[in-house]
C-alpha cells in the first residue's frame, strides 16, 4: 500500500461516521497536493482533514485519530496526539467559557496536567478525588504547558481505586546560555480554544490569521552538568525583564520589526545565573519562581558555610 493511500485510509476512517465520502476521493485530494503542488505530506493531510471538518461541520476535537495509546502524564510532550490516561481528578476550577463544561487538574504517579472537557461533548461529569480511565483524549500545548482535551469521542470509565499523584516540580540553578527561536514578541492563533503560535502568519490548524500578540522566552539553562529547557510565560517574562507586553509591541512598531524585542531580551539575560523553580511538562521546566544569582554556586563552599553555622 502506498504512503498516500495509507494516509487516505486513516482520514477516511476518521470521517466514515460523519460523511459519505469515498477513500478514493480522499486519496485524490492528497495526491493533488503532494504531487502537483509539492505540499509536504503532513501539511497536505492537515489541509484535507480541515476540508472534511468544514464539510461535516465538526471541530478537530470531534474526530479521533483511531490509534490512541496508553500514556502517563510525563509522556505528554507533543500537541495533537491521541492518548489514553488513567488519572485522578485533583482539582476542578470554574470554567471561563460557556463552551467548557469542566476544567481542572488531573494527576498520576508521574505528575499533573490540566484537562478541559467541552460542553458539547455531552460527557459525564468528573468528580474531585476520583480516579478515571480516560480513553481517546487529545493533547494540547500553550506556552510550554501541556494539557488534554476531553471531546465527543472520549470514553470515561470511573475506577474503584485510588492513585498516588507524583510531584512534578523542578528546581534548576545555572547560567542561561541560550534563548531559542520563538522567543520575544510572538503571535498566537485568535481562534477560540487554539493557542498555537503562528508561523509566518499561519496556524497549522486554522490557516492564515491576524493573530494576537504574546510575550515569552524559551531558554536553555546550563547547571554545569545538564542543559534544561525553560519556558517563561508572559508574566514570568515581564517580571524577569521589566518589559511589558505593551512596551514590547511599541518597541516593535517603532522599529517595524518584531525581532528587535527578542534581541533586546537576549542581550539582558543570556549569560546571567538564575535559580528557577516550577512544574515540569514534558521536556520543559515552566518558570514560576525566578531568582537572579551573582554567579556560579560553589557547592563545596555552601557546605562549609552550612557546617559552620
């Protein structure tokens, strides 16, 4: 079976319960994009999927990839993956939108993760303190914080058991040695529920859009042994740099160039030593508490001081 045909079969299976569409039609659309317009397969698949979503009047969360796999919270490090979780409901929060039925925090022995359950999914309510098997949930990401979404294809099964929840807080101490691309003044997709960063003015799911400005830093902190990827969200970036989102927008407008913001931040923070504490999501540490240090910490010196007290 050809690669195009396999992708066509996958898409057809996703929509077979929603549309009367032939797999040959799906394959033809993919072939046109890949062979005639030289579109990469991943982008072609997203484009064709979006076409059928629009035709069926569905959102992406309404369809399943059909191949969800069992995972732990610590395994979640990519958006748009379909997984099965066994987790305990740690907290429930008040939804900020009528489109959300429930929002809160799930946990398993490897850590915690935010969840959102859409109102239109018509799923049973989750209760704090109870453990559930959640099959067919989709992962999402916002400023390095991964979450899962419960949708109309999700299956919820309450389990008569308890589950120990692990602590996923990390502390990193070292020199901030690099600031990665995607830092500074960025734009996010304006569509409700979508927080993806626009690449060249385009969201991978919703296409071209004006976007909404945001501020963040994606940094690498070296503790002398390992390099840690750290994300500072808007609040953490403003606190670290003293530069507000509005000031960053004015700076970019004056220069007619958004990259000036990242350049300015890079000059201020690269080479500086910090102690950073925050939750770990996938490979990222999210900066909640940040303290600037004078320089490298000498562990031997601290031990001598501690013993002399």
